[in-house]
C-alpha cells in the first residue's frame, strides 16, 4: 500500500486512522509553536537564510571543483573516498567493505541517504546484523516501517504504539511510560554499540576545505556509531558539499533554526580521517561513499534548485497537506513538499504523478525553507510535464485545454464569465460541480457574483 502510485488510497486510509490523527494533532501544536518562535527572530533569521542560500547556490555552480577538492583533502587525512553512480553501486561498495573487514554486527546512525538506497535490506541480505541507533529509527526498524518524517522517523506513533512494539520485540512487561521506554532502548542499543564491527552514518555536510564530514544530531548515538567500531563508513550525496568551515557554520545554524528552532543542535560532529596515533578513540578505517543517484542530471535541469535542500523538514512541518496525512501516505523515502519533487525526480513522474498535485500552493514551504527553494514553482513544472506527457486523466487535460483556449482570448473569456455569472451567480454556495465534486465534499464553493470583475471595474 505504501507506494507513490497508491497515494490517493493511502490518503483515505490515513485520514481514517484515528491513532495517526491523534499523533498528528499533537504535532500540529508543536509545529505551530515553532512557527511562532521563527516569526519572533526577525531580520536576523532572514539574513541567515540569505547567506545559506548564497552558499548553496555558489557551491552547486562549482560542484565539480569542490568535489575534487574534498576528495583530495579527505584522502590526505587518511580517509578512503568511493564514488557511487546509483543505489546498487553504493550498496555494493558498502557491503564489500563490510565483508573485507570480516564484519558481523553493524550499527547505524540516522541517514535519509541510506533509506533512499535501501541499505539495510542490502546488508541483511548478505547476512549482517544491522541495528539502527537513533531512537526513532530503532522503533520503526522493529516495526518494519519507513520513516514518516525526515527528522522524526516515528512521529506518526503514539507512546502506546511504542510500548506495544517494545513489549513484542523485547519480551518485557508492557509500559507506555516514555522514560522507562527510553531506558529500555538505551540498555539494548548500548550492547550493540559495544560489539559493532562497523558503524555507518550519513553526513549533513562535506567540507571541501578540510576533507571532513559533519553530522548534526540531538542524540549521542551518532558519535557512538562512528567512534566505537574499528571501521566508520559515511554515506552521503554529492550535493552535500560546503566550501569552508566558515560556510559550514552558517549552514548548520540555518539547518537547526529551520528544523527545531534551536540556535545550534546538541551535537555537531566533524570527522576528518581515521584515528591518529595519539587519539584516545576513533575508527581505524574511515570510508566516505559519495552517491550521485540522478543528482548530476538534476543539476543540469530546471530542478537544480532542489539540490540546495538541507533536509531540515521545515517544509513538512508547515505543509497543511503533510500535517493532516503524515508521511507514509507519500509512499516513498521523502515526503511532504520536498518529497513531492524529489520522488518524481528519483523514480520518474510516471510512477509518482499524484505527489506534485498534493499541494494547496499556499507557499508556506517556500516561505520557511532556510535555503529558499521555490517548491511551488517546481511542483508546477512537474504538473506541466504531467499534462505534456499525457499522464493526467483525459477529462482533466480536456478541461485545462478548454480553459486555456478561452483564457487566451479576452472577448471569449469575457462572454464566458458573463454567462457563468448569470447561470450560477448569486448568494449561498454551489453544492456540486462536475470534476471538482470530490473536492467539494469537505469545502464550500461560494457562488460567483452575477457581475464580473470587469463589470464592477467599469462601474468604478
């Protein structure tokens, strides 16, 4: 069911799911408070957005240069850099590293890129034991689910759901007390940390100036994942480059402000090469896997602005569609407004054509984006492609074609609106109209005025 092609059915299912709606109700309250805090930040936050946008735009315009510089400095620090053109190649590189070092147990930090390439399934198919160590990721791993939010993978669950999940998988007495559940998870995951042969993380940023990778987290699991095992593998995508340390500090602040309204996150961990002779801890081997997976093509396309994305989740938190249906309805790794563009570019519009239409175009996503990605514009472009390639229903294409023909001819448009006003104009609402009747089930459609705008303009 969780498939982009089943989006409409998924939406109906999730709107009727009372437990999910209860969880989303609490989230809407939290996200509202975040919006109020951001609004109070004033011009300082807007200046931060301007700086972050300029940094990401500049980096993408010179991405080849910064990738080469990053690789050069990472290798100089003792790291191994691997290039992967797609998910299969990335999974092959990672599983080969794990096999080469004789690994059995693997711990993972939270990473949307590894979700994108379905790394866990690839590792488990080779016989490795894989444990997600972010609390939210750990919970959904036990439930065999995909994340429902970029930052909070288990935001769709109530504490009763978590209590039942832990009871089934841990074999302990049921409880829904958050503190007890947290301690239970920590006790079990800590054993995994101590016996792990390989630790895998993502990377929020890759710094060209130093060859470092950076993870931004609010849990200590990321540090334990990359420092305790003898081998650390950082998996990230090619657009995550940042030119300098100073640029990275700007991007971290923009990311955390947009994501959780923090001035800076609890942990900002910079990894530069493997453990040195005089280091107390750290991995003996450090591998960096740089994934393309269609991003080079996107960079050359009309969708290149999407590559500025910091994965902050702000567009999700402020989207009236996402906050009413949750993330699983989208049926893909990425959800919400950014997912409505990312998914069609990753798997093809033909397999996800409903997603760009899952928007009211209220513009909230663009207003809150820390790097000013014009998501409504990009979704409109996808809708235009959908129409051009005849992926939308024939009646919809016919209707839009007829409207376009009329709208381009002022005299015809004027005559049409006069007739429309005379037939349907007046007080009250229209209860049922062709084509948009499903939309009217939950919304009033006011009757138009009997006089057109131009009529009123002429009358002053």
